[in-house]
């Protein structure tokens, strides 16, 4: 019997060590991962709407095609992560470290973020419709 996608919606993982965890395709809606260590985690295709990752370590994580709408990533470490094709509408990316991540085909311009990150992303990953 094959296991379906993980359902971690509405769960709390504050400060947990989840390095390298495979949450691809998981339901993480409204889950709380504040200050958790998710370095190298696979979150590709995950539904992360309204989830909280305040101060989390998300270095080298994969977010390919994840739905991150309205998620909170205040001061999260997100360098060297992959955001290809992610939905970032209204996501809160203020104070993150993510300048050295891959943002191809992600709508980062619809997220809230600090001006310095916005400037860096505008140079490296410009909107295709401009």
C-alpha cells in the first residue's frame, strides 16, 4: 500500500530538527515551523498557504512549484534554496536571506520583502512581462 501525501496542516513544529525531511507534495497549510531547522528539506509541490516559518533555517531547501501564498518567512534563512515556479502571492519575506537562491518563474514581486532583496531580485530575476 502506497502512502499518500503527508498532511501536516495545522500542526506545530516549532524549533524542531527536520533537516533533509521529505515533505514534497505535503499539505502544510497553517502549520508552524518557527525556528525549525529544515536545511536541505524537500518542500517541492507542497501546499504551504498561511504556514509560518519565522526564523527557520531553510537553507538549500527545495520549494519547486510550492504554493506559498500568504506564508510567513520573517527572518528565515533561505539562501541557496530553489523557488522555481513557486506561488508567492502575499508571502511575507521580510528580513530573509535569499539573495543567492533560484527564483526562476516564481512571482517574487507579489511578495512582501525588504527593498534590498527586491532590488537584487529585480536585477537577477526580472519579471518576464516587463
